[in-house]
C-alpha cells in the first residue's frame, strides 16, 4: 500500500508533540503542547481561529533577537495580521508602565476583543503579557510560548498573571487562563546555563511535592538533564507540568492545595530580598527547599539520609545549598512579610515524605532560625 507523503508527514508530526489538557472547573480549558520545534504551532493557532484575527507577538529584547523571525515564518500564514511588540528584557520591565506601553501599541494597531496576544519569552514576558490580556478591553485571548525552563516547567501554567508595583513583586495581577501553552524545547539550548539550572529548582520542587517516582527519575537522568538532551527534556517538562496541572486543576484560585507549590518559597523569597535580588529565583528556591527539608527532618517526617540526599541533589545542577553573608535574623524577619502569612502564622510547606508535601502552620521562629543556621555557610565550617 502506498501512503502519500503528506499522510506520513502528519503522522510524524502527531507523534512528535506531546499534549496535556488542563481542566478548569472540571471542563477542558486549554492544552499544553510540548514539541521540539515551532512547526506544529500554526495548526494549533489555526484551531483557535487566528486566520480571522490580529495576532501580536509580545517578546523581550533577548528572545526577540533569537526567535522572532523563526516564529513569524512559522505562523504568518495562519494570522489575519501579525505584528511584534518588543520590550527591554528583565524583571525591571514587569511593571504597569510596560503594560501601558503595550495597551497603547495595541490601540494603535487596531486590536479588538477578538484578537490574540502571543507571549514569547520567560516568566517576565508571560506574566506581563497575561496581565495585559486580562485587562485590555476587559480581557482578550493569549497564548503562552515559554522559552525558559522556569516558564516551561512552572510559570506558563495555571493562569497567574501580574506585574510588580513600587518594588513589591507580583503586587498587581489577575487570574487569566491562556488559550494554549506551546513549548518548543529546542529554545532551551540558547538559554544561559545559570538560567537553565535556576529553572531546574522548580522542576525538583514539583517532584518533591507530589511525585517520588519523578524524583528518582531526576536522580537517574542527571547527566542527560545537564546536557539538555531533548528527549530527556521532553519527559522532564511533561512530568513537571503534570504535577503542576494536578495541583492547579484542584485549586485554580489558590484557596487550598495550590499553596503546596510554594515549597521552598517562604525562605527562598526572604533570601532573594536579603540578597538584593543578586541570586536568581530558582537558586533561592533551592536554598528554601533545603531549609524546608531540614525542618521536615527535625520534625521527624524525613530521615537524616533523606534530608541529606535532597540537599545534595541540587549540587550537580549547580544550585547552591549554603549561603554566606546574610543575617539569619534578618532573613527570619523577611519571611514575615511573605504573602504566605495568614492570621500571623506562616503557611509553611514541609515534606511528610519525598513526593508528599503538606501545609504546616506550626513552624516556629526558632525552627526557621535553626534551618537558616543550617544553610548558613561559615568559613570555619569548611576546615572542620
Ligand atoms: N505566573 C506564575 O505562576 C509564575 C511562577 C513563577 C515565576 N513567575 C515569574 O517569572 C519571572 C521569572 O521568569 P524567568 O526566570 O523565565 O525570567 P525572564 O523572563 O526574565 O527570563 C530570564 C532571562 O532569559 C532570557 N531568555 C528567555 N528565554 C531565552 C532563551 N530561550 N534563550 C536565551 N535567553 C532567553 C530573557 O531574555 C531574560 O534575560 C518572575 O517575574 C516571576 O515572578 C511567575
Ligand atoms: Zn518559584
């Protein structure tokens, strides 16, 4: 039997991409498509009706240089009109001023409520574009095309959007679900290593929260992960997204279990602030996870061996497990200003076991301080 080449091609394409469907209030809401190129995106957008719509790619100055042309070529034929808005890369652009600049651009380009934004970039691009999509004309559609590991494994899923305000992170925002999340894993090849490994901390966090088998898999595939092997990345990102999917579907608006995703973030955010944002977010999360694992060990949830294994697991991924030049007392104080405070008690996330995180409101200041002292690097310790 002779199979026409087009049929073969579509067969190859079908098995190339992997897909997860996110439910919202138990109904299908949007798909996560994990691919190794931009090739399948045109068909996905066509299904969203972009042939009749204006489409604006919103990207940052680093990502635009690398991928704007390739993306435009891949999707030009399925958009009524295609334009690009580029903003300066970096967290400093995640502001209401940037949102205002994008609103103005969309007005000038004649965008109406039926049109679509594509967020091409890391978490900053996704959060900012999502926020504009949530608010422009009381809401228009947007698609996430995440290009950092942090954004692929974590921030592009779940519909949290927002901007920083007067130095307060993510102070203004909205829940706005994307119509589609499309990941091209190949773009991770150009991501600087430090950014890549910082994003890995969130992957590790997902495994520890809910999937002990995934945690074992990460240990076994350490080398391939560090080498950014595409097949390994595909499985890693799919499994990481599956954990986030399970949690956000159960609790889309963060009223309960979604808080589990904050494992490592109470201490992590405090260290981020104490260090004046000189460390990357994932690096602080790794330190926060070590602190949470230490408290879990002290509360006899984890064995000493499990605590030490979790701590040392970060090392091959170039993530810190100790920190110097901070004041543990100051970091403790900063944990109090974290948004996870509720009625004066911190909603701390601990590990009952590897792959099972729990919300704990009983963690004392002294326990946090002990954990901070545990991760505090003193030069004299190095010579013991
Ligand atoms: N919405 C959520 O649920 C959620 C969750 C976690 C974090 N966040 C937010 O995400 C943001 C951090 O995201 P991030 O770490 O992706 O930062 P980012 O978007 O600033 O990207 C990091 C850097 O990598 C560059 N870059 C991106 N993709 C690249 C690629 N493929 N090749 C080369 N360079 C590339 C960017 O230009 C930038 O300089 C924070 O603002 C944080 O608040 C949001
Ligand atoms: Zn995080």
